[in-house]
C-alpha cells in the first residue's frame, strides 16, 4: 500500500481517516473496561451469577488472544480495509446481540464470541491501515493518537459504565457501541487501501496451533487469582502438587514453540506462513514488541489498582472514581499528540526511556502517598506522571514496530503486536491482583494476630477461613459481614482497623511490583532505534 501524498495528509479527509481508526481503537478498549463496575447489575438482569458474567469477560479476552494473529493474516489476504470493515460489522452484530441478551448463553455469543472475533479482525487492520494511509514521518503522531485513544477508553470505561448503569441501563452501553460502529462504517469509505497482493490459502495448522497456544497460556494467567500461581489454593486443581496455572502456561508455551517450528517448516518449503519466524530475528521489531508488552502490563496493572483504592478503600462511586482517573487521560493525550508534532526528530529510544521513568515515578509517588488519612486527591499527581509515560510510549512504539518491516507485512506485525499487548494486559492485571491479595492476606492475618482486642478463637478461625486469601472489601462490606456474624462492637472495630491497614499494604505491594516491572523494561530499551524513520 502506498500512503497518500504528503500534501494531502493535512487535509480534513486525512484527519477523518485518523479519527475513524482511532474510534475503532477506542471502541475495542472501551469494551474491556466499561462493564467492570456493572458486573452485579448485568448478572441480575440476565439471570446469572457474578461468576457467569466474569466468565463472559474472560471468554472475550480468550477469543481475542486466540485469533489475533490469524486476524492479521486475514487482512493480508482479503485487504486490510475489507478486514477492518468486516470486523466492525461482526463486532456491531455482537454488541447488538449483547444489548438484547435475555440470558447468559446469548450474552456469551454476542459479547464473548462475536465481539472477540470482530476485535481480532479490527485491531491488526488498524495497524496496517495507519501504515497505508500515512507517510513514514507522519506515523509516530498517527500511531500515538490511535494508541492514546485506546488508553483513554480504558480510563473512561468505569465512568461511562457507571453513568449508564446508574441513570439508564448497562444495555445502553452496547447499544451505543452499535451506533459508533455504524458511524465507523460510514466514515470508513475514505480509508485508502490496496487490493490483496496474494490469494494464498491461510495456514490452518498454524492457526490452530497459535490459537491453542495463546488461548491456553492466557487462560492459565486469568485463573491465577482463583487457583494460585504456583502453590494451589485450597480446593483448586493441581498436578504433582503444583497449581494447574503453571501447567497451563507451560502447555501454552509448548504450543507456541510448535507453532513457530511449523511456520519455519512452511518457509523452508516456500509456502505461505501465518507468521514468518524470521520476524523475531528483527532487532527493532522485537524491541518494540517487548516495550509494548511492558507498557500494557504496567498500564493494566495501574488501571486495576487505582480504581480499587478509589472505589473500595475510599468508597467513591463509579462516577467519582472515573472522574479522579481523568487527569491521566489529559497528559496521555498531550504527550501522544505533542511529542511527534513538537519534536519530530527526537530519538525514539530517548522518548521511550523517559516514558518508562515517568511510569516508574508515578507508581513510586502513589505508593508513597497512600496513607490511612489520605484522600482521593493523592492520585492526581501520580496519574499525571503515569499518563505522561503512557503517552510518550504511545507516540513512538507503533511507528517503531511497523517501520521495522516492509509495509506489506504491517498486518502480520499488527496481529503479533496485538497478541503481545493482550498477553501484557492479562499478566499485568493478574500479577497486580495476585500480589495485592497475597500482601493483603499476610498483613491482615498479622494485624489480627497481634491485636489483643480480638479473641483467640476469632484469630484461629480467621487463619483457617482466610487461608486461600482475604477478599478486598470496603469497610461497609466488612462491617455488614461482621454484624451478620454477631461480633461485638469492640471486635468489629479492631477487625475494621486491621483490614484498613492491610488494604493499604496490599495496594502498596501491587504498586511496588508495577514499579519494579517498569525498571525491568529499561533493560530492553537498547533495541529501540535512536533515529526516526523517514520516507525514502
């Protein structure tokens, strides 16, 4: 695909193309976060349990992870624009089905299956279409805005979901997604695309191996909170005394290795692979993919921890929680848009390193600011720093990965890139959650054991009942449970104090692991180029 002439890229038509692609990215990311505040309401409305709705969300993540790489190949075979439009149509049908779902099976078909398949077509196509519609020197700004749109959607998700659930219905969120899809389909006519260059058949064996490998690995990660990472929790499945999570992750890695070996065999036989393993020998590409992994790991960890602090520890409503996260969106957008515009020749490696340091600083400042007497205002400065870091990374990484290969391979890169970000997101949420619960449990049980106001019998019962982990509860939730159990006022207050301290310890531990992960990413920045790509 050849991008339009440089003079036309500043036109309203080109800006409209960018808006269309950014809207697609916004929609995909919004769906991952918008219903987290409304799970109980959705469960009641469709006649199922909270676990059932959480299963639908898990299935949506799995479908995306499994079919992201094949989705990128479909774009290369039928045309990226056609794949994008088809994906939007499938996604829109899924959103409409979800909005009208009377029960859990229909919800699973609409939300988990159709929307997941649509996203697997849309996300790789967006990467390729940015490459096809913008000259090389304009891509950092374009990719920055598209990536920022996704991050902003994740930040706005709880606010949008809270407003819809509080004043209207959760179904209106999915109805609104249908309206956005229709707008994207109408505006998508302006997107430039070249016809598919090859009509080769898709690699079905590779598709099965990649889908199974990524699906099994991600499923293992998603079950880590319930089953335990290594040591199995009580009543959790295990094999040879080790949590099934480990075995699932190992099985996933084995399948991915078999997938790469199969693809290498196809290349040796001069047949069309799903993904050419030689791509993984590209230093710049693997550097960009590694940074994407770390960015989404830290990003989703932050979006897991901060809302917990605001909504559970401080008891803020979904609306107020969403409003407190908005400062992150401001610096994220500013960095993603202004860095390429004001510093077009800046070193991508330098920007990425500054972005990582900003993520680290934000996590450390927030960790230090959390205190028993702290209010919601303590998250503002840390979120501004974290947003700045996310925006800096967003302004460079998309261009880094795509410029590492010829344009005709951009969809292939898009599939791999989105599979990597999906892995990062899943591991980030699971890791932050696991560390938080482990620290919370350890701190709570220690506080209870050391408190003389709590009877020995209560201490003994707590150590047994909470062996698998202390739930992250608000004061109101815990007090209601204690009142139902008939505990005295003195014991209730002692347990509430122990829980309040333990909550902060858990949050600090989760932020500490995210800060550590940010610094770990710094060791991989040497693969990021020091000069911006240029047209030749």
